[in-house]
C-alpha cells in the first residue's frame, strides 16, 4: 500500500454539512450547504480533465460552481460567528482553500485544482468521523456517484466514503484493506489505517462486535508482527473496559481520567496502545466542545488542550489539515490566562509544521502575546 499521497479533498463538505447539523432549523443555511455540496460534485470530475479536453461550456460550468463555493464561504463565515473557536479557524481555512482551488482553475492547472480539492477532504474526514449519524447519507451517495474512483487506492476510497458520510461502506473498505494478505501490516500501522478503522467503528457506528470480529480475523494472519499483536490485545481489553463510556453523558472529569489512563499505558511518545482510551476520551471531549456555550472557558481550554495532545500522540496525522494546530490555538484563545494556555502554546511552538495557524493573519507571535498579557 502506498502512503496516502492524495491526502483528500474538500474541507468544504466537512465544514458545510457540519454546520447544517449545528443549525438544522436554519433552512437557508441548509440550502446553501446543499448547493456547495453539489458544486464540489461537479468540480472534482472536471478537475481531472486535461486542458485540451475542457470546452468553453466546461469552463463556464467551473466558473459557475466556483461562484457557488465563494457564496457558501460568505454564508459559512457568518454562521461561524456563533460557533466554537476551532470551527471559526476551520471556516477561515475553508476561505483559503477556495482561493487555492479558484487560482488553480484560473491558471488552467487542473491537476493542482484536483489535489487542492482532494486536500480539503481531510477536514471533511476529520469532522465527519466525529459525528455519530448519517443524516447526509443520500447527499453523500449523490456526490460519490459522480466520482471517478478508478485512480484511487482502497484507502483513499475509504476516506471518500467517510467524507460522504457512508460509514458502513467505509468500514467495509477498511476491513477489506486490513484483511488483505497482500497489504503489509507495517503499512497498516504507519498509514494509520487501523486507527481510522477503530475511530469510525467505535465513535460513529459504535459497532463494538464488528470491530472485535475484524481484529480477531486480523490476528489470524501469519504476518502480523508481535508489537501489533500486542497493540490489538490491549485494544480488545480497553474496549471491554471503556465501551459504556460512549453511551453516557459526557464528563470532563471522566475524559481527563481516561486520558491519564492512556498516558500510563505506554512510555512511547506515539504508542498505539493508547488508541482506544484516546478515542473514547476524544469522543467525550468533542461532545463537550460541541456544547461550548455550557462549558466555562477554563474547562473549554482544557478540553481543547487534551484533544490537541491526543491528535499529536495517537490519531492519524493529517498534513493537509492542521487539526492539532487548530485545537491548541483554540485552547489558548478559550482562556489565555488559564492553566492550559501555556502548555498548549509550548506544544504548538515545538510541533507545529506551519508558522501560520488557521489564517495568514494569525502569527504564532500573536498567541505568544495573548498568554503574556
């Protein structure tokens, strides 16, 4: 299996449809999101065409759908004003993503447009793999049906299923990959396939028996190295221990305890043994962040900080989506003088792979000044 080179596409869907979930009673926003969703379904196939194959009608179609995305961007920015800090950062990221896609189409650099659209999907996967429902299933099918997936590898197709909220299909595809004897188990670990499968199977579909069965079958392979066998054994025990945590009212105290238990499981900085504990803690923390209007600033800051650490140490890195940066910046902005602002800043300064966080006008020095004041 090759490492995921296409690092998928369309933060737009993630941000747009997630805003529908937050404001389902806002019919105007919902309509805007559907239009943007539809625009991307047209742009992706068009971006795969060679320049000589683009007719004048095709180019006019591109312009029309880029206008739809630009309009959606304005609606999203307005909608983000009442949302949590991370969502605001993602909204600004969406604005920059549209600029990159538009510039690539205008320069007739269609492959760049395709990769830019594909990069946006990491935001989509990042958000949709945290939402425990499939209310956009039909919209997702509509988008997926327009995709030419013949050039995508199985992992990229699985990510596309997640992005379009077809979670059962995503699990099927991940299971196909995990149980394929031709796929090196080391690649499954390094590419984060096992972690992605666990996250979707446990926090979205909450199908523990399905996950257990797949892991049992995976261990029947003769080529699974001992360290991965050990990880799977720890995961099985952790699922038995923590399964009930996903079905009760979220609690910061309990999420913190689970996080601390995860920390104690291994001395390795990125030890996969923590995966189940961190996924469960992350699920609770995400629910708390989602109700940020009911959480005091210091508690919100801690929730973001813990989520940032979990992303850094356990969950799959997504270079196309600076999720860890967004989370740690959100921790700082939620309570700049709180006890978690400085630890968040230190991690950000050490591990951020970009000098700018969320927006070209947001320099890390600005965050430094916030915690100093």
